[in-house]
C-alpha cells in the first residue's frame, strides 16, 4: 500500500477517517512484508522506535548484512550507537527521518540513509527496498560486494542513489538491474568504480528527471543505448573505462541540458556523430581511447559553449576542420594518437584566445610556417606537437558516400595561403583519364567525377608550384541506385543483385501479395550491432502491393540467394565462417534469420539462401565474441566432457552432435544433446552405435556453444563461438 496516496486521499475527502486509515497501514503492510526480525536483538515492533516496523527492520537488515559491528565509529556528536536498546533508529548515524501530520497522528519515515566511507562490508540486503519514503541513499566507498538488489526499484521517491567505488572500496558485480529504470524521481545515479557487467539497461529512458548518470570504471559491455537521448534534464554522462562497443548513438545530440559527456577508454567504433554539435550547453566531450573512424565533424563548431574536446588515440582521419574555431570558448583540444589526421592546423584556431592546451603529436598534422601562427602557438601553455612544418600541403573535401552514375564535385585547398602561385592541379581516379588544371592563380581548385562501379573509389589531386609537389586523397563509397522489379501474376520474377551479390525473387506457383520489389544496396549497416562483425553485405528491401502501397506485414514467400566474399568476414575478425547469418532489423535489434525452413548456409560456395515473407533492412553478420576454451577428458563412452569458458558468462550452454565435421546447429545433420545450465559447464558423453549409420561412422563431432539472453527474446544463433572435436577413429 502506498502511504502517500492514502494520506492525500484522507486530506482531501475523508478527514474524519484519517486516523483510522493510517492505523490500518501496519496491518496492510504486514500482510505483504515478512514478520519483524530479531537477529541483532533490537525490537522493531516497539512503538518507541517511532517508525513503521518494516522500515526499522530494513535498517537492521543493512546493519546485519554489512558487518555493522565493524563500522567506523560515528562522529562525536552522535551520542548513540546503531541498535542501542535505548535509542531510536532516527538517532542513528547516517539516518535521516521526516515527519508529517496525518489526521491527528504524526507519521515518521526514513527519508535518507548516508553511510558513505563507513567500512560497510558485505552485501546490500533486499530489505532496503522497504524504505519506501527514502529520497537519498549513499553507500559509496565502502567494502560492498555482490549484486545490486533489484528491490531498489521499489524506492520510487528516491532522488539520489550513490553506490560508487574507487578500486579499493566497493566491488559490486553482476548486471545493473533493469528495475532501476522504475526510479522515476531519480536526479543522481552513481554506480561508478565497481565491477558491474552486462549492458546499460534500456529502461533508463524512464529516468526523465535524471541530472547525473555515472557508470564509469566498470566492465559494462554492449552498445550505448540510444534511449539515453530522451533524458532531457541530463547534465553529466560518464561511461568511460568500460568495454562498450558499437557506434556512439546520434540521439545523444538531443540532450539539450548536457554539459559533460565522457565515453573514453571503451571499444566504440564508427564515426563521431555530427549531432553532438547540436548540444547547446555542452562544455566537455571526451571520446578518447576508442576505435572511432572517419573525420572530425565540422558541426562540432556549432557547440558554442564547448571548452574541451578530447579525441586522442582513435583512428580519425582527414584534416582538422576550420569550423572548430566556432565555439570561441574552446580552451583545450586533444587530437594526439590519430595517425591519419593530416594537413595543416587551420589558421582559424588563432581566434581562440582562451586556448591553454593543444595536443596533436603522433598525427600527420603540420603547422603553418608563418610567423603570426607560430607566435600564437608559442603562447599556448600546453602544446604536444609533431614538429612538422607545412611548407605546402593540399587537402581534399567532398562527399564520402554516393551512388553510381551520379556526378560528384571535389574541392582542393592548398596551404598555407601564402603558397607561391601559380599552381598546377592534376586530378586522378582509377579507370578515368587525368584531369589537368594548369597555371591556376588560386589555392583552391575543383573537379567532378562519376563512376559506374560500386565500392570504394579514391580521388587523388597533385598540386605543383615552382618549388614543391604535394598530393591529397579523398575516398567515396559508392552503391548502386535502388533496383525495382514488377512481380507478374505467375511469380518467378527475379532481381539480379549488383556486383555478383546473388539474387532475390518470387518462386513459381506462389500467390504473393508483392507486386513491386525494390532493392537498395547499402555501404554498411545503419543500426549498431554490438558484438558482431559486418561481413560486407547490407541491403534494404521494400515491397508494394498492386495499388502501390508499402507492405509492412506479411508479403508472401520470396527467396534471397546471397553470395559473399571470404575476405570480408575474415577482415571483420569473425572467428568462424559457419556462424555467418543473415540478420533482419526488426525495429529494436538485429534478429537472425537462420534457422528457417528452406534456408541454409553453404560455406563451400560462399552462399547463403533464405526464404522469407517480410521486408526490412538485412545484413550479413557474425559474432565477434571469443569462442570458449574447452578442456575434455577421455574419448570413450560414458566419459565426462568439461569446458572452461573465457568471456562474458552465458545464460546456459548448448551441446550439439553431428557426423559432419563442418556442421552447425540447424543444418539438418545436427542433433541437440542437452542444454547445460550455469554454472555447471560439463556433460556426460553418450552417443549411438556408429555402425547403425550407412556407411558406418568413424567419428562423431560435438559442438559446445554458450547461449546468451540479453534482455531480448532468446536468439538461438546469438552465441560466442563453437568448438568441434571428433571421437578417436578406433572407438565408437
């Protein structure tokens, strides 16, 4: 029963009955809570405690569960000890109580529990969820271990929750409970400095009052949820020093109140979202020590309040955009360790009068040679430089993605602006004759190109004056325009996919609802796929009915026959070819297509065939999670197979068997032997008589794979890897 609702109802409509109503609360609460405890001898049933017995009982549970006898002594102004017989809980150190009038009664509840750095050792008891009026809970910098109890989600009036550690204190483990997303009044959440694992709960999107979210220095995995972009009051976001993967979600650009975001020291990939330039209050962005690629978005110059930008130790490329001088408040810019960053430091940076730190060592960036720029650089307090002078350089600008058959224009800029003129520009790209613009009297030049073949195309410009020759490059990733085909009444209409990717079409004899198919080739996936490698095939399928209306549900059966290149999945560091799968984006996550009726992966011909009845975005992916390390004992019937897992602990293990060495679950030859629960990684081996097979078998092959449940429906192919081993040839 919710005390607050009862009190409000009494005050508005039933003033005469208030005393009786609240008196009934103890009876109602006792029906849903355990009876009072007496482990430590303190009598929580006595009216003298001044609290509902379940709140007193919860405080005693905290004391018992965290070795209260060895807590630090309270400050001198606290004259009573916890659980002292003559004391009341509201007199105990760290406990804050508040009272209110309900009818003719005074009601007292615990509203704060502040025991930070107090030598608490043990686990947080689930009973803490009974402190229903609690607005502040701080157990930071103690010696707490174990999981965070999901019962904390009951504390819907909680405004501050701090369980921080620092490596020498709290070591809370396990996943972050999704129930914390129910703390809709929460302003501050600090779980930093523990050893928490798993993903950041998507339920955090309900924490609309949240101002500070600190999850740094844990072992969190998976992607940064785009749902965090709905936390409109968030000012501080600390996710650094975890194991997060995938792209930085563009939704973070919606956080209008955000002042500081730290995503450093993770495994984030992809580009830096241009939407971060939309943050009107941002002071600090730290994305250092990741695996980010692409260029520095010029849009960051729109963040007019930005003071610090730290992009060190990534794989960023291209030139430093002049637009970074846009926020005239920028004082610290760190670019070190991005070897592919090149070209001159833009002279526009000289307008940043507050610049106190500029690091660009271990890059290919050079410095303009003129006296004015060098004098400005010399006045910066902290400079880490390459020592390379840009006597002359050329940078290229232009699109990085496009379609075949369309003309695109690229621009060249020679630095410094004092370069000797005239300049001859020679433009080149594969398969086309060079374009020469000679004796040009400006430091800028442009050229236009189009291509018929998809894939990456590189444009090179060579700039030459009387004393120097320099080159610059730009790469554009091209796909073919959408392919559209009309499906006739008899079916059997096939789209031949470009670049030898295969085909898709409607089998004969079906009665499809599809009348128009549209295939769009994609350069890469458009939604993050944390923990998976992209094997070079991504596309979007759209279907329309006879009236030209998009079909969003059942389409009728159609087939995709997809070819792939071995080099692509190897380049993506996917450990096994037989774990490749076609994944379909269902609006929330990538769902595997195999196993399905009429579907198969043929690794001998590098082809995957699926039969589907829906359309969406598709991608060829494979798990990147390291496979388990297996140790087995004996190869005779009845022996026990044991394995030791390396990586994130799974939900359970699957054990499969086949007579084929290259089998995978769902290929027709495989039979599941068991689902082995955690934490018991092992199984007794049994197998049928191999002579019953025609021809007789000399080997059986087993596969052990960890299966993961990650807050979404269980995906049979969402596994870390596989390990095959045969029986000895001279044994059954």
